[in-house]
């Protein structure tokens, strides 16, 4: 490597330096003494210039007035590498390292951690691996400090598997080794593995440092489970050093309790503190906001200032972030105005937080105005703007921002890609999802387990279950979240037996199923009508894995039994439940009552639901439909009048279809589309061909007191049929038609779509509120069981 090419930005002045360097000596140590001084960037460049000058003069060390004669070339290089890293110039540090290697200077246990830190800052995993190879070759891996740096590099580059393998084979681990792994698992949202390591650390009798304890507390804050918060608090109290500074630890505990929804516990800790700093006040104010206690947060904000502590940028940043979390637009605006009145600086981080807050609160106009006015937008700000549009399901705007981001060579990260993939999954935009997948591969975006899981969910929710399975099978590492996503994907598509096979594969692997795994597997049994298998799974969960069923597990079982027509057995299970049934349980049974036209039980269940949640539109509508199916029009009128009196409105049926990367939405009888005339002509053709094939409209699903001819007309213009007609005129004959509907597909549309798939020789994939239907050659993947 050409030294001059590696140092183009450095001035080559050889005048004496206006500062002195001092050595940090280690008594009785064989390690070369290291130079200790903090230099700014300009001073670092001057020192770099001296190094160039002395090397070109064929001397082995920098001039005597700069370093002691005992300073080795390695020590001089190490100092320069460290100085560039401290000044946030990791690329320059790695250029120095490359020249150091070319000059045959030995890499020691000070060099390796420094260059590994530079690799971590740049997410240069490949160079980090090369340095790892050198470390193994030179025996530096026996140094715990070097091994810890390797772990840190791998975790920051998103390679948790390599970090864990290295951790397991380390001949010696110190508290930093454990703390780094626990913190990294937490940041990767792999909470189960982080908690396992904490338990293992405790069993190994490794006493955590204060920093390690704070990392653990932060992990429990992210898990947000109040059942584990108090045991963690007790562990912290037991493990803390006597006389240590209690403020940082207590502040972390306040944050943990607030995120677990226990503002009272957090406030107790806060009130007990004799000394409070700005960080503690900020944590408590943010905690009250997190728990929706806005008035108490405001009161504390005023009290803090009365005690002479003024809010700083961190305080306001926390307040803005919590306003976004709570979706409190009014308080967010007030906080923003407070900052403007009091002359706060608007750093990139602060503007990003404001864009994110306004986006989460639904004020996209304000979010976009702030975004457009910002200079030097970083990846976090771009991602915040994209997330705002994604949350509002504004697909075109979200992708427009992404295209704009790409056009100026701003590199998206995995969070950006996960946000866009989640949006594609939500609206069923397969073409856009494929484009993002291609962009991930072309750009070399670091693919971790979260990104791969998002790809699986995108393909599954967009109807391409085969591609979802390919992504799953290719994944090097599968955490429980990925297993759950794939099992749930197969369940949604009606592949119950395949989902159970995957569940059994999971049992054979080294990963244990969790509560969510059983929810996904039970859903698979429910959608496929596998009653016996579902009962066995429920028994396995409660007896073999000793899991306490949650209300969601009971809901799955009620749904399974109800769909199979075992309504009395489902009702008896509800009565035997150890926990109070909620709307999920009763709602599943009411849906089963509608499916099997059991009016007697439906009335009983509806009364339970109305006591729990009288404003729920869905269950009122469902009960109205049950009466209508039985031609009990007086009762229908009473339910609908009650809904009107309460201001409850039924959600309209909306179907969407993606064509050439653009999403098109339809509602029943919609004529607003630019191609409405062609759509209606195709719809008329579809109806004519259906009649020729012997189709008779199932008017029983039209739950209105109108004559049969009007019912047939109403069925013709259902939103999913409009979307299918548009798909037929807008896509090539060999292309599958993919439709997403926000409500359950009605019986008539289901029967008609089976015939349409045969008539037009098209695969038609419909995602409704509950599952996927793959129509092909006159049949549906659900086997008419949905």
C-alpha cells in the first residue's frame, strides 16, 4: 500500500510539534510502553506528517523530542491509530494499520483491539475477520482484552453467532466479556439468549461490575416484563458494591420500572434519592410519560426547574421520544414550542426525534416540513421519515423518500429495510418487497436475523409462501422469532401439516419453543381443522414444557373447537379456564356460532362481549349478521339502531391489489378508479362466464332485508371482485392475481373465485382478515374450511 495514497489528507509539515507526548509505563511488564495523550484531529495530522517524514528518512522511530527512545515503532503506530479512532476517523486508522503491516512492524495486544474498534465503527466485518485470523496466528487470542475486542467487533457488525462461538471458546473470560455479550444480545432483541447468559453468569459466580449491572437493567427495561423487574432489582441490590455511586444505578432502575408500566415503583425510587442529577429527573419525567401520566410529568418538569436544574438537550430529546411513543401530538407540539422559545439547539438527533414523533402522531405534514428543512440528513433521519409514512400506510410516499435517499448515495441500514419490508407485508405489495430484497443484496446491507425474519414475513404476507420458505431454509442462524414467523406463515396459508412438521423440526434443534411458537402451531391446527393434533399440542405445552396457558392460547383452542363445530366443548373450556376470558375468547366463540348458525349460544356470548367492550364495532356487526342469516330482521334493526345511537360505525370492506409497484384500493361499488369503465366491463364478462359455468349467487350472505335480485347485484360489486377484475385487465395471463382484503371473504365470493380461477386459468391469491386462500383450477387451499 502506498503510504502517500493512504495519507492524502495529511499535511507533511516537519516543523516541531506544539505539544509533548508522554509514555504510559507498566512496571515489570514485557509489553512495550505505550504513549498516552489525547490529541485533536489537527494535532493527529501533524503527528502523522512527522511519522511520514521520519520513515522516509529511513529512521526506525520518530524524533527524540516527540517520543522516548524506548518507544518502539509499534507503540508509535498504535498511538497514531488510537488518535484517529478517538477523533472519529476509523478509515484513516485502518490505513495506518495497513501501512504498519506492510512495514513489517509487529502487531501487538494494543494494536489489535484498536483496529478491531475501527472495523466495528465502520461495520467492516470482512476486515475484522482478517484481523481475527492474524490474532489466531500470533497467539494474541490468549489475551482477554484482544478477545473482548473481537467479540465487540462481531456484535457491532451484526454477527452475533461468531461472537457467541468466540465467547464459548475463550480460555479466560472477564466481566467485560459477559457484559458485552449480554448487552449485544439485548440490542439485537434476542432477549432469551441475553437472559440465559445472565443466569449462566450468576451460576459461574462472576460478580458483575456497575457497568454490567446497568446493562442488565437496561435489558430488563427493553423486555418490559414487570414479573422479572423486581427479581432483577433484588439481584442488583445484592451485587452492588458498598459505597458505589447509587445515582446511575437508580436512574437505570427508574427507567426499567417505567418501561414495565410500574410508574409507582419508579417514583418510589426517585423520591428516596437524596441527590438527583439531570439524568435522574429526565428518566422520571420520561417514565411518567411512558405510563401515560402526562399531568404528573408536567408537574415534575416544573418542580425540576424550581430546584435549579434546567432541562437540557437530553431531557427534551427524551420528552419528544416519549410523546411519540404515547402518540400524544398536543404535548409533542408544546414541547417543540418550548424548545423554540428557550433557544435549544436542533441537532440532527433532535430533528430526527421530532420527525419521528410527528410521524407517529400522524402529523406527516409537520414531519415532512422538518425533514425537508434539515441539512446533512443521516440514515436515521431518512429512516424516521420513511417510518412515518409507513405507519400511515402511505406506500407511494414512503418509497418516494427511499428513492430520493438512494439518489444521493445515502446508504440505508437494516432498520430502513425492515421498515419498508414491514410496510410491504402490511399492504401486500409483493413487487415492491421483491425490489427491496434485491436492493438489500445489491447494496450489501448487513443481513441479520431480524432482517431475514422481516423478509420471511413480507413474502408470506404477500402470498409467496414458497419464497418465504427459501429465505428461511437459507438462513445461517435461526432464532425462535424466525421459527415462529415461518410456522405462523405456513398456518396463515393453510399448510397445517407442514407447520406441524416444522414445529417438530424445531423441537429437534437446539432452540426451545416459546409461548408464541405454540400460538402459531395451534393456529395452524385451527385453520386446517386438525382438532386431535391441536389438543395434543395444548397438552404438550402445559405438561411437557410446563407453560401456563395465556388467554391467547385458550383463544386458539376455542377457535379450533368452534371451527370444527364443537361449540359446547369450546364453551365448557371457557368455563374451566383459570383466567378470566376476555374479548379474544368470547369473540372466537361468537364467530364459531355464526359459522354454525347457533343463535342460542350466540346470544349468550354476545351479552358477555357487550359487557366487556360495548363500543366494539366488530362484535355488534357479527351479532347483527347472525340475526340477518336467520332472517330475524327486527333484531337486526335493534342491533343496528343501538350501534347508531352509540356512534359505532362498521368498517367498510376494502380490497387492494398491487400492479407494477402501485397499490390500487377498491370498496364495494367503487367507480372512482381511472379505469372504472374497463373494470365494470370486465366484471360483466366475469358474471356472464360464471353463469355459463353454472354459478348461482349465494344471496344468504347479503345480510340486508332486500329482494333477491338486489342481493345478487350487491354481490357483483364486492370489493374483492372489483380488485380481481382490475387484475385481469392489468396483468399478463400467466401472472398470479394477489388481492388483500381487510375483512373475511364471504361465502359467495369464495365460491365465485374458485370458478374464476378455472375459467381464466389464473392462480388467484386472496389474503383476508384471518388467512390466505390460494385459488387454482377451481379449488381453494383452505378446502372450504375458513
